């Protein structure tokens, strides 16, 4: 294994990659089962709620504060259910949870509290939509108006979820020689018996012994997602799309297109789950998955993101054909 103290010295001397900050810990307080990732979820929910209320106060949606709390209860419950179910039943390749479904929401392992490790964004989206649909039916509100208001703020909250992934040192990217690449301590190492491993180690300045295992630098894909799926998508929706909301579902459509497109592209820099690999290996060589080989090798995340893009385009196309009356015509009918 690579000595991380030597990595730090190489980083400062050669600037070929960055050592993962040794002071970062998944636990807020050592010894207590409180993780930064869980707190980031709470921050994400709080930010989304504040932005929702701001839009309510601006008259963009008619909903009481009590109903807003109920809406978030429905959507957050759906999000957690969907995210956990997708992660355990579709992303986990061991079929352990199919055989032991009662453990999906059981937060203890071997007598220790571990929380609910493993949450799927796409599953969370499905669950949140289901929760919002249930709320809209029960309280007789327009689902598309609710969705437009929610998704205008969701990306900014989502940013903190990806920062939580980075603090956990999980969901790392593919191996790269980019100078901003990071060596994640928990990422799998590679044998220097392979020529490509030796080539990358030599390029970035990692010393090794022949036949040893080496932890190579990777794209910080969690931070890419926090920036592009989070901050930049939020700026686009909040300051551009939201202000020209042409029909109910317009902002939702652009959210689906925007997130799906960015996530699809970033997946080329993020290593697929080892047990899943690529769903489509049209690019010929697909191993090791830690390396980029071809744009034609498609992961599970990209397939689900493509479905999001397609749904957004269809909603946008349908909405443009079924436009709600303009403000002028509304005023005419109200006289």
C-alpha cells in the first residue's frame, strides 16, 4: 500500500495530485453515531424548504405554512423510501436485501448503529414525486405547480448531499492524472503488475514496489456533481427558467433535462458500482471500470439520467402544445 505521508510530500513537491484531507472524518463527533452525511441531508431539506417559502411569499404558489410542512413531510418520506429501496434492491448486486427485506430500513449491524448506508438519487426522485402526488391528491392542489416550486430550490440543497459524499470518502471518480485528482483512502488499490497502473503511478509521482498494490488518484466526482448538478443548475433554474415559467410543469421539465444531462456527462468521470459495471458495453473494452475507455460504455446512472432527459423533453413538448392561457387572456376572461 502507498504511504499517505509520502503522498502528502509528493503532493506539495510535485503538484501532480491532492491527498485526501486527513482531518476529514465521516463522524461529527468521534464515538457518536452522528455523521456529516446525515446532517447534510437535514441542511438540504432546510434550504429547499426556505426557498419554497420564499416563492410562496412572492405569490408564486398558494399554500399555507402548515400545508407546506405537510408537503415536505410527504416528499421527504417518499424520498427516503425511494432512495433506500432503489439502492438496496437495484444497486446492490448481492441480492442480500431481496432475501432479507426486513433489514432494508434496519439501522444496526452486528449490534452497532450504522444508519442507512446507501441512498440512490434516482430512487429518491421517484419517491419524492410519489409523495408530492399523494399530497396533491389529498389536498386538491395542482401537482405541477407544486413540482415547479420544489425543483427550483432542490439543486441548491442537493449540493450539500454531494459534499456529504465527499466527506464520507465515497462515490469517487475514475482514475486520472489530472493535477486536481485526489487519492481517496477507501478507494480500491491496483496491482503494479499491470502496466497501466505503473504508467499512471509514474506519471503522478507515486513511488511503489513491483507487485505492490497502489491507490491511484481519482476525479473528485462528488465535487463536480455538487458544483454542476447543484449550484450551477440551481442558478439556471432560479434566475432564468423560474422567471419565464410558461406553463405548469415548465420548471420541472427543465430540471429533469438539466440534471439528467449534467449527471449523464459526469458519469463518464465517476466509477460505476463495481458489481454493476456497465449496462451497455458498446465501446469494446470495459475493464477496468476505474478507467475511461469509451463514450459508448453506459452505466446504470446514465441510463436513468437518459430517462430523466427524455421525460423532461416530452413534458416540455406537451406543455408547449397545451399552454395555459396568457396573463392577458386571463384578465380578459375575469372581466
